[in-house]
C-alpha cells in the first residue's frame, strides 16, 4: 500500500541507522539505531501487557528524547497515541486518560507525582517515560516481566539487532493514529481523532516543500510535542528527514533557547509568534528608539545599513544557519511582521488547526505575501463562506487528506464542525485573494456584532493595542455593548524606567486615546483595566478568551 506514514518512519530509521537522532539538553545522544532498539523493547512490554492493536496509550511529560521514543513505540506497535500536555492540571489529565479509555499511561516522573492512580481505575499499567519501569501495575507479575526485559529482547533477537529486523505495523489510511485533546480558546477539551492519512499527508508535504532540510541537519525542539504543530514539523518531519533533534532544558528560558540555537545551528526553526515578538521587542526596538539611531533611521541610506546590521544580528541569534523560521499557532503582531518584512528576514507564516493535523496553508519565505498565512497546501482545498471571498471575510471551510475523523465519543461536536462531502468548518474567518493566498481576519466565535450591525474583529484591535508603549498583551471584551480592553503591561520595563502605577496608567490611557482616533466609531475602546498577571493560554499560546469574557460580563 502506498502513502503510508509508518513506512516513511521505518525507512528513515533504516536509512539513517548510524546518524544521531535525539539529544537531551547537555546529556547523552540516541542514534537512530538506539531509537529502533528502544522501540523494540517497548513493543515487548506492550505484548506482555496484553495490548492489542487499536488500544489507546496515553503519554504525558515534558519534551525529551524518551518522549519521542515512547510516542513512536505506540504508533509502530499499532496502538493509538494519546499525547497530553505536561502542564495540564491533574484533574484534566485524569479526565483525558479516562475519556480516551487508555490501557496504559506513560508519564514522566514529575508528572506522575501530581497524579492519583485511583482517579484512573481502568488503566492497567503506569510506566515511567524515562526507562519504561512500572510506577504501578494492575497486571499480575508485570514488574517481574519488566525485570526480564533484556532477556526477552535477547531471546527475540539472538543475533545482532539490525535494520533488516524492523517490521512495523502496516496501517490503513483511515485508521486512527493519534487522539489529541486540545483545550482550544472557546471551550473544553475535545479528543481530535487523527488518522494515518493525515500524518502521512503533513509529513510528506514537509518532505516535498522544505527541500532545504537534509539528513543530519539539527533541529531545536521548542514547542510542546503534545501539540500537533510542534509534533508534526519538529518531530515527525525531523525523524522522517533523518535529522538530529535537540531538546531544551526542563524549564527553558530565553538565554537557554538562544544558547541552544547558536550551538546547534538549526536549518529550520518552528516557532510561535510570542518567541519572535519577545526577541524583537526586547532586543531590537530599544536600539531603534535611541535618539541618534532614530534620526539616522529616517535617512534611506542609513536605514538600509542599520537594517543589514540588525538582520545579521538576528541571523546570528538564531544560529546563523537557518534557512527559514516558520511562525504559526497564533496571529503575529502586524508591527512586528512589517518590521521583519522590511529587513528581508527569512520568516514565513503558516496556518492550521489540530483537526487538520495541523497544516492548511504555508508558503516559503521568499514568495510569501505579507499579511497572509500562505497558500493552501497539497491535498487540501479551501473555500470561504462569503458572497465575495476575496474582499468580504467568511468562515474558512476545508476539505482534504489532512482532515480529522471527528471528535472521540462526541457526535454532537463532530456534527457541528463536519459538513457534507468531506468539508469541515475551521471556526476562523478569512479571505482568499486571486493569487491563492489566505488571510485570517479572526475567529467566528470572537467576532463582535456592534449595535449598528458592524462586524468587529477583536484580534485586529488587540494587534494595534499591543503596539502601544508598555503594553505586553491585551484582550478586547464586551461589557454592556461597549468594548473594554484588558491589558497586561510591561511591568518590569515600567519599573526599570521609574514609572509609578499612576504614571503607567496615565501613559496607557493617553495611548488608548490616540488609538481611538484611528479606529472607526463602532470599534472604539470605552475603558480599560490593567492586569497584574499574564493571561492564561492554550498550548499554541492563544489567550483563553472565554475565561475572561465570561468573568468580565
């Protein structure tokens, strides 16, 4: 059978047997042959535990080489992987494990400490991500089986373990591969059932359309692997290409991220806007605001010189070997995007959703159109639910090989999103121009209808708000049919500059006053509130809007 995801992985492991595959931060490296050996051992454990093809196995923990080994062990065995974000609350993890009907939970030791086995009564086996050792077994004598694992391996592979001995599960295109629970920005977690055809289509697209990535190239994994964006394009793509994936320390910080990028010099960087925006706002804009630089920047000749120097510094900060940075997961600030474009910086923006495993649109940086999220990817179609798709925003509706099967044990939610003839709602609003570039306007559920019938897209107002001095993040909510801004300010910067709370409030009030002069009457901001805590976010760093609209109404 052609177009098999697991065949891609099997062939890659065999082809890159002697190449390095996975390295934890300042720790040992697993080569592709080591990954294959560890997968074979996990298969023996699954067999001894009575796991059948199609059974669900949950996986929770921070990014690590062992997370990747366990993930591929699950899929290549023929079971369904249920990746869970390590920073979910314990009760949420319990719920996902139970709802997915997982037979085994593989957890990092730190995650396991917060969990209660009695809250997951149907799980037969609890294993440690680090070494497969049982935390707890409800299978008689299983701990004894684990103690004999090396002997079982030697019995099954009495000679040297070689690439020719690898025989992974032969999947069907519609067979479920991953059950991915996403909290989303407007509701509770739903289990997205992704089939193997979706994994194959996304991985094959990356192979075909990212030709600058080669076997042996380095990747630095910065995004949570339990979320499809990081999983698909850092891990699935990296392993399929034969790349060497490096993991950040347990609790990464900006210094360790930059250090890892400069040490490993990745060919491709997958990022969310928050990472890029912080680097630009904290390291570049302060330089441009210096009086002398600001004056010189107004002169075209000096502007070009300054831009070249900044571009060189940014390239070096990202390792100096990166062909492209792909930004996705949330909308990028327009001011930041315009600035990056003026530098001719090698960035591009993609668009997708978990339900598409995740990709819908992408375009390489040098042919990318600013303000868009790229062109529709291979094996996918898009239509805009609008009378004028090029000029009037409508819901983005997608169809193709990337689409999910539906939401696990949730026919009502599945019926809401799945339309006839294979089409699926995205919940996003957008336009599609004559060149095939997709532009996002906002979320259907966040669009505000003003009292005079005007459509208000809060994301567009927030993008302008975030450009104001001392504004870090913002959120537009409604109160008595008026728009209010919730603002998380740059508290550290205000403190460094000697601003009191009153000074900060007055500066932001003045900024809002000037912003309102630029906004249409129906979208002016009536009032604002400063927050002392960052907004709670989803895995892709989108603010959980529903939490604040409900509490503010």
